[in-house]
C-alpha cells in the first residue's frame, strides 16, 4: 500500500509552506527566506521572513510576524534587513493599506518604517554593498510634482471614488493588472538619514499639526493641494526619497537596476518607448544629482539585466537583437567598464540563454543560471574569454542565486519536479549543501525518470516522466501529456500552480516534454518551431508521446493532453489534428491568433515574430470542425496576457459546430470571474484541480460524471 503524501489531498497540498525568495547577509553567515503559509481560513497566503544559517546546520528562526505579512527582503551594507510590508505604522494613518519599506536592525529590536509614501512602495530596486544608499521602486501620480501633492491627489481620487485612467501610450494593462494612472519611479533613499530621536518625533508632529491648522485656516483642501499647494508634509523623521526618474511615463514598468558599491551610480535597464513597443536601453544615473547618461542604446536591440562588479569598475549585461519571423536571436553576454567603455562579448560560443547574472566574488567570472537539458544549472563564465563551466551537475533548477563575497561560494534556491524550492549552499568546487528551512520537503508520490526520442528531422526530443507507485506491465498507468507554456520555456523547475505530483498521487503517469521552441537545447532547437507553432512543436509532442506509450508500464488506450497559455494553444491544436486522446484540458489558451495578437497586453511582440501567413496557417480556430475529443476549457476574466475573449470565442465556436439540438456538448467551460492567467487563490486552485480530475476521471478512467460541491 502506498505511503500517504500531502499530494493525496488538495487540502493538504495547498497548506504546504512555500519558500519564495532568498537574501544573503553581507558577511555570508545568514540567509533570509521569504516563506508563504496558508491563512487560517484557507483563502490566501501570509508571508514572513525567516533566518537560517547560510553555512549549513542550525535551525530556522522566524524574524517577522504581522497580519499583513512581509516580502522583498534585502540587506543593507550594515547588515540590517529591509522588507516591504503593509503592517500598521504607529505614526501613520490608521486606514493606510499600502506596503511601505521597513528596516529590521541587525543589532536587534523592532522593525521600523523607512517610508510613508501615499501610494506605497512597489519593491526594493537595488542596494549598495558599501553604502547606506538604496533605491526603491514606487508608483507616483503624474499630475503632482511633490510627494505631498501626490498624497493629496490620491486622497482626492479616493474621496470621489474615481478609478478612471486616461492613457496616451500603449499598453494599458499587463499580465493581470491595469496600468496607471500612477507611473513607476526609482527613488533613492539614504538609510543613515533615519532620525530615531524624541526631538525629531516632536518636530515632525509639530510640522504636521501646523500644516493641518494652516489648511483649515486658509480653506485649502485636497483639490487645491493637488493643483499645486502642498498637503501634509512628508515625515521629517524619515529619509526623504529623491526621485531619480522624474516624468518616466511607462519606461520603468519592468526596470532592472544595480547600484555601485558606493551607492553613487545606479545602472538601470529601462524602456525607450517607440509606438506600440520599445527597446530596452541601459543608462547610468548619478544618485546624488539625478544626472543621466545613456550607456547602451541601439535600434532593434534590447539591453537588459545589468550587474555590477564588486570593485565597482565593470558591468555585465545581456544584449539581444530583436527577433523577427525569420529566426529567434541569441541572448549575448557582454562586459564593459562602468562608464560603458571597452564593451566586449564573452562566452560567444555558449549556446544558452542566461536567466541571471552576478559577478563572482573576485570579479574574474560571472555566475549565471540558464536552462540546460531539462535542468537549470549554475554556470561560471570567465570574463577573460575562457570557456564557461557548469558549477552544478544534478537534476535541479537553480534560482535566487547570491554570491558570498567573503568565501566566493554561492547560496541559492533549487528545485525539481519532485522537490519544491529549498535553500542550498554551493561550494567553489560545485558541492551542494542543503540549508535549514522552515518548509521541509514533502514526501513525493511515485518516481521520476527521463524519456527521449528522435524526431523525424533527427532532433533529440526529451522530457520528464513521473510514474505512480505500482505502475508496471501488469498494471499500466494512464498517461497525461502536460504541455508547458511560454513557449520559450522548459519543464525544469517546481511550480506550485502546475503540480504533476497531484496527478501522480491519483494514479496517472505524467509526461513533461520539451518540444521545439523549448529553451535549454540551443538556438537551433528553438528555431525548429519558429514562426511555425503548429509544425515541429506538434510533431515533437506526438513523437515523444509515442515513445512513452510504447513502455509496458503505460496504458496507451487511456491518455489525455493538457496545457496552459502556449500549452493551451497546443492543446487546442492537438484537439483539431488528432483524436488519439480521450480528453483535453485547455487553460488560458490561444485560440484565434489574429484576434489574440491585437488584444493581448503585448501585441507588437506577437505580430513581430509571426508572418501574417503563419499566423493564419497556425491558428487553432481554423480546425474547430475537426475536434472529436471532449475539451475542458478554463479561463480567468482578469487574464490580460491571453484575454478571456480567446476562451469565449473557443466556447462559442465549439457550440456552433458541436452542440446537439438542446445546445449541450461533451465539452465544459470552467470560468473564473476574478482570476488571472494562473488562478492563484488557494480555494480556486482546489476548484481547478477537482474539476480537472473529475473531467479526466469521466473520460479517461470511465468514472461517473461528478461536479465539485463548491461549484453549486
């Protein structure tokens, strides 16, 4: 009899604590983990910070505990811990709900606020290795010129219950949220300007009282404040943020920033707007004066992911020529002087796409992560032109990689499809030591193995196969083909949203293949499916499915396919081109490419990588009449990357061609009015899985139709 695991019960599964991020103290002795835990009512997750020894051993120690939770941890040069939280500020407004920057002193004591911005803090953009200066990201209304006027204008909008947004640039929304009216800014803060004295607090109170009296006497209200007059003064006890990016419009929506060790220069990748899109450029900003110097800018080229050496003399970055329908382009790694001089490419023959960059402790190499053969190892890339070395060589994917400046070792989070993210230390020789964690690894059902086949053009196509306990020739398991999203992606790292172990616990084998367009196999492998999504990606999926069902522990008569986003596109394509599967689940899927490309939040990209002819030829909606397999369509109304119109049109056209005289179909549509691309609320995740497993049970296992209770 199989040993019970948390994956046998959806209630137990969503209750598993989750390590989401990692930060490392300047002395390399302590790692701070952001850990999410299910709320008592099961409707969301609370986040807290935990400290664990970064050298191994020891036990986790909880650092924060508030009803609002904490996230985005980072260290100051002095070893204090910074984080963002909406916890109550004793000196702020009682009804304030926006997250602010907080500081937990290294010497002990309670956390204290560092900011009191009306719109809150979006995140910590960069900290300095040897300075008290840091940079935060915060969104400010464009109609105000000071922090005080901005607060007054926000108050006026709130009072009048105005949510309207006037745009003059594209786009107007992103992934799962509306853009505007506030615009992201980068603000410099000097932590050593915090005044924690009685005299400062008294002066601050007096200034606030005087402001209130003056306003009452003069009749100044929020409206006049918003039109130019100052409102309540920003607290004198807090360091006043300095705006380094005035009037940014939408150039900083996805900014990537790094500070020189002395905090004097911010190097940032931002967007130079052009019509519907833009190109990424790298600029240097003097954090004292705000003076800006453009370091790298080319038409049709993106410059991204800047990293600064520990001695402050060099920067590393990615340079990418924009792709066209002709072919995908490479992610090039470059190194230059801190002023942009002497730029040169490194690792030119390294056929990988770096997903993170950091300088090694001695600045002689870059520490990078990249997808590689179904994994995501840590690589060491010499900056002198030497060949990259793979620092880790196991079945894991690594993320949140931080370099210990004292020892040259690395601390990171790693995961696989059977092990959730957990902290580890990587020695200079590649030896990996797991660190303590408040989220111990849950027991996983079944086993994991690799499978591969050779495609018709000779390409090697591989994937992961998860097998339930007891699968054998005598008791072959039904198979679920899970198709990844992206499509520039790889099945190599744990996902709390897509959890194949939940299916394994119910007796299914799960195939996680990397077909053409997948990353980690070189640029040529991606190019095989470029501008041709219904071509090699589809035939690769069928080829590796054929190889898998040929195993004697797989039941080839009981198979299903499922996928989300691009995986949903491919699920729709599969449905229109073969009836080999008993059921198909299509989540957040692309259906009509001509419609999608104009309504998604990033239309220029999708129209740039396809020819008009390929967009028509490879659109799944053209094959709706050929669908013979029952489909479970799933879509969230707040999905802006793949707008709900895709799901609505798919459902409409299924009804047009496949409904009976009473309008009924074997297909189903699971609709979430308040969910986005991923379906993130814990109880909605339960609804999702319960509905998927009921649908698969009916069509794959021959079970009686059932409906989850909370669906009414």
